[in-house]
C-alpha cells in the first residue's frame, strides 16, 4: 500500500493551473532523490511477493517518466538490462 501512496504523491500535479503545475519529485533535494531511487531499485530486486513487486514496478515506471528525461536515473537502465 505504501508504494501506491508514494507513486501518487510523487506524480500528483500541484498548482492552480496547467501552466504552473509541477510534480513533487523535482522539488526534492538531491540526497532525497538518490535515496528514493536506490531504495526503490533495491526493493524491486529483493521483493519475492509478485503482487507487491508489480506495485513497486509501477512506482518505478511512474518515477522514471520524470527522472529519465532529465538523465537523473542512469542506474535504472543498468538495472533493467
């Protein structure tokens, strides 16, 4: 359940109108981003319950849509391959 909530918090758009809306991830400190990304990759690799692993992967993929275009998560590509 926490991974679903995390995904929603990280990818929800905040702001009054479309031109000023932003997601939470870009506002995080560099250290928080690094910790978050490494924790998610580690959790995916260690999770043995298929349902939970799928939810973790959903969160990783949502976060990747924000982080990869900014080249902020090259480790994810290495992990995937």
